[in-house]
C-alpha cells in the first residue's frame, strides 16, 4: 500500500517521533511505500515546557519525511490536506497524543478526503485521547479529530475505553512495540564509569521527561526508605525542579540520587539503561509507556504502578513488580528485588516476555 504517516518526526525529538520513524521503517520492510508528514511547527514556544523541540540526532535511515504541518495555522492545514491528497494514499495513519492537535489533524484529514479522487482509509494510532494534564477544550478538540477517522488502534486498553465514550467506531489493540532503535547494551561497569556511578551499588533508573503525573517525588521519598540503593534520574524537567530538590535535601539523598536533567540524545540512551539494575516508573496516571519498551529492549526488570496500561505490559512477579501508587509500595518492591536476589531470574523473564511486543503486531492492526 501507499501509506502516509501523519506524525511528528525528525528533526523533532521525543518518543512519538522516534517510534513513528521506527514504524515507517517496519512498514517499508513489509513492502509498503511510506512517507511521513511531520510538523514545521509542532508547539508554539509559549506552550512548550522544554528547552528545545529539536534533536541533533541523525536522520533515521531510509525514511522519507516531509516537514509540512503548522499546528496553529488554518491556511497551512488546508494546504497540507491538499498535499496529502496528491500523494494518492491507500491509508493515512495519524498519530494522536494531545487534543491541542485535534483541529489541525482533523482538518488535514477532512480536506485530503473531501478533495481527493482516490478514497483512502483513515486510521488513528492513539497514544492518549485525553491528556494526563487536562485543559479547556480537550473534549471538543478530541471529538473533532475522532470525527475525521474511520477507526482506531490503541496501545493500551484504557485508551480504547476512553475512545469508546466518544464513538462506536472500531478500536483495535496492539501493545506498544519494543524500542529496538537505541543500539546494543554496553557493559554495566563501562556505563557506570561514564555516568560517575559506584560500580557495585544497586542502581535504579527513572528515565524520561519529568512531569508531575510521572511521580518522581514518590520515587525520591521511597529512596529515603532504602538507604543502600542509588537512583539515576535522567530526563529534562517539564515542571519546576524545586519540589524534587526539596525532597533530596530533606532526606539527605545527594550522595545516592544522581541527576541528569538534560534531554538524553538517542546515542546515550543505552548508557543509562545499561548502568541500571532496575527501571522504576512511579506514575500517578498512565496509558502505555515507551519507557517500559526501552527497558525490555535492554533486558531490565521494572517496577511500575498499577495505573493505566502499565500492568498490561509488566507481569507482576515475572518481568518486575506492579505496585500501588505510594512511596512505601515502591520501596518495598525495590527492596525485594535487591534483598532477595531477583535480578537474574527476572532478567531472564524479561528476555522471554519481550517476545510479546514485536512490531508486526502493531503493523498488522494498522494495515489489516
């Protein structure tokens, strides 16, 4: 098929861009022709909480990316719709993660369909339909986007349930595939030397953008209860860092909490995961999580909280722990992992479990 993938992509950074590029590569490997239509302007500067929206990483191999869509310019939406119409696609797959994008994406799809002589199928790949941090207009914008789609593929069942409150259109489920585009692991001792970590201490990792709903404060409070464990915090804060620093100061965690608050480039991801024994996702709310799929790639057991789609990804007592959203529960799981020597057995289980998350599951749902 000729497939247009409407999604953030290089030079935009972040997990959605990276996974869409990997999806394009997989679809092409299966014989489809794929072009990504990305954003010339994704977020206005005043709406973006990070330092930059762009990456210095290399262009992904073999992927055609057209930087076209301006999220706040209605004239551009019409022009982009005509450009996609001229591609004469069989399928348009639209990545949806934030209602703010609903007006632009919904209009592009409508224009491409209304004026195109060749009719295409419009499938949405939905990361979130209502965001973790709600804003006025979310429901209206999401509904407008949903009206432009024929069906939906979700990577957590909770998102599918949310879509079901808007429409009776078909929703299919495929778990988030493994992030296998970050290279091979490096020796643990080498990784720890690069990061300035103690070579033999137990180390847990919190990875990714830092936002209130991700519960880093819970992990830091848990660190006070497990005084022999070190914690790496790797990711750019999208919230005020001061409350987290206050917890570190209150409990005297400076020697055991190692903070790296720059955006982590793709070539460095393997260093952080290779240095860790256990990955912790102490989220207060969640749908699916790409962090889990990076952990699977590097064969790292996980502690996740019992929210959203996380328990679908990590089987409790097998690939890690599913715990309640409290510092005590997180500390208890981390302590059990290290004190009872679960590293080897859970590490082997992770290697087996990650077979559930092949890319072919997702591509089948999108193209079937």
